[in-house]
C-alpha cells in the first residue's frame, strides 16, 4: 500500500520556487527523506549527515557545494549547523545556480542558526506523519490507533505496528533525547516520558513533574520545550482576554502522534484503547493535531479556553475575521448543552463545530454544527 502525499509535494515545490533555501522539518521517521528523494535529485547533490561518507564529502563544504547546480538536498542538517552561514553565501550568488532543500528533525526555534543566518532567504515547511487527507476517511480508526508515522501506519498488523512504535520510543530515549540537550539519568528519562503521557490532554504543571524527578520547575519546562521543538509534544496555549472571568493560564499537553502515546500507555489494540481511562484524551489529541495541520494553524494561532469551575472549549481560533470554536467529543450523538451556549456567549463565537466519531453530521442550532470526524478533511471549506 502506498500513501500519496500530493499536497505536501506541491507545497514543497512551491517553496523551492519561491525561496533559495527551503527547510523541511518534522520528527524522525515521518517521511521527510522519502518525500525529498521523490523530487529526483541527482546522487551527487544528496547529502545525508548521518552517513559518514557524506560527512566526509563535506569536510571542505564550500568546495563541495559551490560547484553543484539545480536542487541540492542536505538531510539531518541540525548535525552540522556550521553550514548555515555558508548556505547564505551560496544562496546569494548571482543567478542562483542552486536551490537548497535542508531536512531536519528540530523546529526553527532549535535551529536558530537557520533562522538567523538565512533570514529572508529560507521558507519553512512543517511535516508530520500521515493525516486523513492522505489515508482517506475510512482509515480514521487505524490512523488513531497506530498514529501517522509511515512505518507504524503501514505495518502488516496492529502487533507489528505496536512493536515498531515501542522500538521508536526506546531509540528516542537512548539516542535522540541526549542529542537534544536533555541530560538526566537514564532511569529518569523513562519516568519523564511516562509522566508526559499521563499529562496528555491535561494542563501542564512543571513544578509537579520537577518535584517527582528531583529537578526544579525551570529544568522541567526546559525539557518540555525541547520535546515540543522536536515535534513530539504540542503545548496548546490558553486563550486569555478580559472577560471578567478567572481563566486557566497553563498550557495543555498533547502527544502529537496518537500512536506514540498509545505505545507509552501499553495500548496495542483498539479493544484495549476503548476500555482505557485515557480514551477521550487520546481521541481529543488526535483531532487537535488534525485541525492544526488542516487549517495550518501555528502555535500562536490555536488555543484552548477554560474558566475555573466553568465552561471549557477544546480549541479556539480566528479565521477570516470570525471567532471559531471546536469542541471534541467521544460520544454517540452530541447534543446542545448549557456549557456550549455559555461558551458561545462568553467568547462571542461566530461558529462552534463539534467533532465526534459517528458517521452523521447535523446542525443543532444556527451557530452549532455536529460534524463526523471522518469528514475532517472538509473542515477548511466549512469555516
């Protein structure tokens, strides 16, 4: 089975036409290299910085890169940040004989060298695992259980998928976390990771986790920020405005890939997932990620909202000048509630969409619609 990623490919081609350097960023194993190599770059213009041979080729980077023409791809660019100033020089050459596509497993915040050295010359594209626009609406439950990492989603069985994700987590803990700058003892790494899983869908408390690990809250927050920068954790910030109400101000934490969350919680099958206390939080996290990706909403554009001892809203954002809310329910047939009406009034919502796992979509008031999550790909056209 092959999953076509036509939207991403077109987005990538557009960026390569517009910018001298394009950065394709996302978590490890999400398919960046496969997508890039689909552009049919010449072998001599492809560099993988995890390959010792390619690293050796770049011991004299200017001599190697300045002779190349057309598209040049450099994979795992964060391993050689000294290349960023050189890329600026090469990008500024007359007639631009080469365009550079750099791939990385760290966000623009972690790749500060790219942002600073290549300002005005670089376009950023964020890539995740598969989503429903790529796998199709009938795949929603498989995508939810296994997550979007290609190797996991395309596994022959749920057992094979779970095994792959478990190994991914172990490798990430043993190799990638230390490389990201988190230096705590190995036994603490696993505890920190598990604690994050238990916070999935809840407001973050850096002091509580720090106390459990024997570190201060600043260090705990620093670790979370690093994992967010590596595209593994989403910190959903609260929407705060002067409403005369005491609103929550701590971020909510979500694993960006539902399959990794299930692996950490030991949920290898749909049956196990459906009987687990985190069922609703798991569903919520998957939908949050799909909404963010489909509507291309960045960290400063997508929020949650909650009043202490009062109404809550899973997602809030502004779109085309309108105030939009998304409520995420794992229920058979959601109905209008007093909490929904209060949220619409307090936030002055123009539209409230309730996403749920059922098959039917229907309106329940002039401003509230219940929409099947299998139709989430149509959300941009609905708003």
